[in-house]
C-alpha cells in the first residue's frame, strides 16, 4: 500500500490521507466574485482528498487580476462560501481557503486603476485570459500606509474564512503574486524597511503571516511558495538564501505546513528547505502516484498536492487506490468553458469589467 494513503496530522488537522487537492483557479465565480453552485459541486466531488485547498481567493477587490475569481471580502461571499464548506463537511472532507492578492498582476480593466506592487516594475508578460492581448502595466509602488492596510485586508480575509466555515487557511505567497513580489529581489527594489536585504523583503509577508496566525493560530495556517521563480517574471538573485531565511522564519512561528510548487530536478531546493521547517512539507507540480510516493519515502515531502490530475479526475484518490487509468487533463477546460473570459473588443459594460466587479463591494 502506498504511503500516500496513510493518515497524517498537519498542525491541528488530522487527515485521512496524504493526497492534497492543490489550489486551482477555475474562473467560475459569478460576476460579483461570489462562489456559486458549480464551485460547490466541484469541491463536493473531491472530498476524498486528505485536504482540499481552495482556489486562490482575493482578500480585497483591488487584489483581483483574473475574470470571475472568487473573493472573501464581503458578506455575500462569506455566505456562499459557507454553503460550500458545509457541503464538504457533510461528506467528511477538510477544506482550507487560499488567501490571495495578485499585486502587480492585475489591470485597470479589473480594478479601475493602475495596480500596486512593491516597486514600479512591470511583469514582462501578457494579461491572462484577455483578448486582444495586452501587456501588464507598470504598477504603482505601494506606500507604507497602504502596506499596513494590506496586512489588515489579509487579516479580514482570514476572519471571513473562519466565518465561512473553513478548517484553516493557506497564504498564497507563490507564483509571482503580491507576497512573492515583495520577497524576491527582481520585483522588490524598495529603499525603505521593506526592501533591500532579505530580512527587509520578507518583512511584509511575515507581517501578513502574523496577522493570520492571530486569527487562526499557527496550527491551521499554511504558506504556498514557488522557490524556482519560474512564473510571472518573479525570481531572486539567490533563491536558496532567500527562501532558507523565509522558511526558517515560518518555522519559528510553528506554521502547520508549507506547500512548495517545485517540480523535482537536480537543482531543486525544496529538500533543503524542508530540513529547515518544523511543520509538514507538501510538494506540488507534475507528480504522479509513483513519484509522489517516492518523494515521501525519500524524506523530501510529507504529502503531495495534485493539480491538473485532480481537475480531470475528481475521484483521483480512488483511482490511485485501484490503479485505474486516469483521465488526462485538457487545458481547453481549465478556465470555465472559454479560451478568453474577457474580450476587450466586446466590453460587458461601457465602463469595463471593474464596474461589474464592484457591485456589492464594501470597504
């Protein structure tokens, strides 16, 4: 029997197996960023996973950067998420919310203004899921007062996640989004206490961690990292040093887990990071049943998060157990049912997507 099927305790959470549902953006919420019955069905179908980590969920309207991604800043969202967590719990599942702010990976079509970032450096990529294609704009460097406000947005998101019935939260500190932008050297060239040394660059992400721990306690909080720095133009001049410091700081806070999106290769630094961390270490990206099992047996991970395979196989746990053939994921259906979810040539209102997003928004 594969070690993937053995139970595990992660912080305060007791899981039936070590197969984790990775957080996956599906762009299926309604136009007010409220999760719907389709999302409820999606998670209800996957309760056999040892732990579900929700799709990235924005803590503030100005933190969105994709069409129809859900939020957790208002009561309508809390109420709808509660309907989903109740459905998961009724079937014996465990579900955490991933808290998110995209930072510079947004656009005025979504937020009605220039996006923010640690520094005025644009990501050298095109805005996702938008047609005609356009490049990301140069963000505005966030002020010190705004940094304090951002910490409170994450704190409020954590409080709302608790009201919505989640079992814990994971902070999205990976993949080139706001927390990752502050941490890594090529996207953060600030000259104040939040830039320069790794200690300074880690300051804001750690303030967010501390705020969320105040709400949940460390045993129900996780953190998502991508130490390879291979997405959305965020990377570090010395990733091993940067992430070693950061992971050590997370360990001091007795965080429940880290989930690292880093495929296995000779240059992987996740095994070194795991040795610095007191909690459980989850690996993600490109794993199979066999490679995931081996990663745990080799001591490189405690559990494995599966992404694309879980989209096409809601019964992945059962198929792994029975050694059944897996459905292969089809990227055509990753994001709702359309290749482009927002067509600039045919705006859905004269004022743009932002005007629809902000309906029901409360500060």
